[in-house]
C-alpha cells in the first residue's frame, strides 16, 4: 500500500515555488526525505497531512485520494509537525487521553488501555504524571510520537524530529521510530543526513522544490563510487581548490581542511579516492544547485 505522489506543484502567494512537479512513490517502512532548509519538505509534509492544498497534482494512499478525501485520510494519519506545541501545565497522560478523545476513541476502558500502551511504548510511563512543560526535548518528541500513533495510523509523518536533540535522546528516538516503521509508512523529513543513514531503506533528496534523487541509501552511495576524492589542504588553499574543482564539502580536521571533490577522474596529485557515504551523495546533489 504505497503512497503515490504525482506531478505535485505548489507556488505560494508571494511567488515562492515551494514544490515543482514532485513525483514520489513511498512504500511501507521508513522513508527519508532529505533536503536543506527551504527545500520544500514541510510544504510537502503539510500537503500529505491534508493541512494545505497543492496547485496541481495528486496524492494517493492506496485507493484513497489524499487531496480530496481529507477526512478519511485524517483517520489513518499520524502527524508530528516541526513545531509541536504542548500545553505545559498538563501531564502527558492527561493530554494523551484528551487527544485520544478528539481522535474518536470514546470508550473509557479502551482509551485507558491505549493511552497506557502508548506511554509504555514511548518510554514515558514513569513520567506520565509530570507536566509536559518539564519534559526535555527528547521526551517531548517521544510524546509527539505517542500522539501520532493514536488510532493505529497507516501513515505517519514526522517533520524534522531530531533537530535539537542530544545524541542519547536522538538515539532513543531513532529506536522508537525504527520499531514503528516496520508495518506502516513512516515519512521522516530531515536535513540531518545521518537520520536517513541510520533509519531509512528508501529515500529521496529534495532541493528548491524538486526531487533530485530517489532510491535506497546503499545503491545511491554505490552509484557515486569512483567519483569522490579527498584531500587535506591548508586553510589558504581552500579557495584555489574550490575555483578549480567541484568541491562538494569541506570540513575542518586538526586545524586543516578536508575537501571532498566530485570528479570522474583523479583531480590532481594529492587527492585520494573515498568510498562515498550518504553525506557525499547529499552534498553532490545540493552543491550543484547552489
Ligand atoms: P523546508 O521544510 O524544506 O525547510 P518549506 O516547505 O518550509 O521548506 O519552505 C519551502 C519554501 O517555501 C521556502 O522558500 C519558504 O520560505 C517558502 N514558504 C514556506 N511556507 C510559506 C508560506 N506560507 N508562504 C510563503 N512562502 C512559504
């Protein structure tokens, strides 16, 4: 039961072309939508989540027409938006119960069981009586997943969920996502490459409103094999290397700079070939369009 997006476009009133003819097929499992800030990820996520309309194109979840049958989609959708606000003076248990009522789970006993199971699953059971205002960033995000899971969704959308989490919280959050991503579609929108490397079997890179690449992380890395070269240069040499070569990334290392260059052949003496990782794939895609 894939999610199929066809020729989707959206231009905002101010003329920003946020989505340009987007085509994607998203299968069951964790799907990573990777792109820099401003790429159009949230616009696409909000459109799939039925929160805004596209100008043209279609989105189908199996036989469900997402852009038309909005109520039906909302019943099978869980959404963790980029800015997930919580009521600070309410406990996790109370808010989850309240949200479960809104989701239509009317039976008290059933609701109590569901709320308890979700608090256990997201590892918030011991903190269930605590006000959400006192939750850490990671706990808030796990609460966000708990509310997104209400009503057994077939599709879950999480928009930039790990920004601002410390490494331990991020790890815990990754484990939670990978558990729930086994039987349903989970779309993870992120600008953090390692979120996708760690979690996703399928992915797309989007920039300037356009899909640049789709595939599975292992094969897209393999496709770049033989084209990524590395050199350690001094800071003063960086500009010259950039002028001569297609530099896809540069980062500091022990006071010097490691540059990665895209080239079909060895660029010059001193460069060595590197096995491409997903960051190379990502920067190769977005650096061409800067
Ligand atoms: P991302 O989630 O990848 O950072 P967004 O979908 O938020 O990207 O934004 C894509 C582009 O659309 C950006 O240039 C952004 O400034 C613009 N944009 C987003 N929302 C609106 C809006 N409501 N009105 C006008 N422009 C918008």
